[in-house]
C-alpha cells in the first residue's frame, strides 16, 4: 500500500516538472493534466528520483492509504525507491482550477505490486500550486476503495 501511494505522488510530481520545462523555455507553464500525470507514473515506476523530486514542493505533504500519517518529501522519495510496481492503470481524471495559481486533480488508480496477492484500488486527490512559474505538488491524498 505504501508503495502505491508513493507511485501516485510521483505521478503528480511529474506533472509539475512538465510545467517547469515550459517555463524554462519562456512559455507559460501549463496546469497539470492527464498526460503529465500519466508520464509521471512512468517515471515513478522507473524510480527517477530527480524527476519526482523536481515536482514535489519542498513542503509537500502526502497522505497515503497505509494509515501511517503524513509523509514529507524525503519519505516520499525513500518510499519510491523501495516500491516495485508490477502493473497499474489510471482513469476517471477530473481537473478543477482553483484560481490562476492552484489546481485540484482527482483520479482513480489501480496498482499491483510485485509479489502482492491483491491489486489496490485508490481514489486520489492532488493539490497543485504554481510557485515561481512552476507547478508543484503541495498535497496528495489517496483513499483505498473496496
């Protein structure tokens, strides 16, 4: 479960990294969208700590379905390194603008870890904030559904 949560956080972080790339080229950074979250999942599965770390705000908080309470940026990256995702699927994306500098992303994730008997079904909510021209993941929360 902890691994699934880290994977979701990573995806959100990747979307923010996409925004940074656009800002560096003098373009307005696009708000997080389905394509950037899907790309983030790919990078998380590859355990690309640089890409994941770039998306997370320094003060990011993640609440995973493992029931262990909030995780900061460091524990999120540590958790990613320990995870071994066998397969996953994402769907039912919904994005809500919270003004010019904030956005809410909601989606479903189904994740199976290597060696695990079950697939976890999660509802995910992410809050993104535009900071210094870059979109950063500031809050992540997942809830396991049966």
